[in-house]
């Protein structure tokens, strides 16, 4: 009976992770507005949640500044709270229809506990460098391509 309980819990967590990943690879819808120093000015409840697989071992602060000018840099702060719990970090920009572009990677394995700040270029995030304005979905994954978090960034 105890084994059945663990199997059911494991299947439910896998199902929750799949649902979270499906949501991550959907079109952007609103942004969490942040200042140049990372202060949240207006929150989007769908942005920067932590996936079921990474609950309690990692925290992700909203990208800042957001919106961002194409000539600026966006920062995404990740705090690893677990020991040897996250293997590598990759950031992708998602444009819909399975159109995904890598924009950053840190393949240290494991990522050491503490703060890791990921610098992101708005020109790399945007679909077209010549005309970068728009709202884009950013997806943070580990080295095994498990989705950790996602959120939307507006380039002005």
C-alpha cells in the first residue's frame, strides 16, 4: 500500500510538471513590471512561478528592468537554495509554433548554492534584431531541459 502511495504521488508530480511545461511554452500574456533595481511595480501572477520539480530548491526573481529598452540589459536572478540540486541553467526565448532560440547558458554542474544573475540581451530575446519591440516568453530550464520557471519580457 505504501508503494502504491509513492507511485501515485510520483505520477501526480510528473503530471503537474508536464502541465507546467505546457503552460511555459505558450504565448506571452502580460508582464511583471519591474524597475531598474528589480523592485516589482506590477505583478503578473503567471510569471516566474517555480515548477513542481524545483519547488524548495530554487527561487527566481522577476526579470528586471521590465519593460526594457533594446539598448539595455535584462537581469534574471536565480537563487539556488538546495545543495547539488540544479545541474546547469539555460534560458530560451519562445516565439510560438515550436520556434525556440537559446539566449543564455551556464553549464556548471551543479550550480552552486546562492545567487546567480543571468544577463540577457533584449536583442537576443527578440525575434528580429532589426525590429526588437514586442513581448517575449522567456523559459528557464536546467541542463536536462526540465522547465524551472518562465515569464514574459517586453522590449521597447
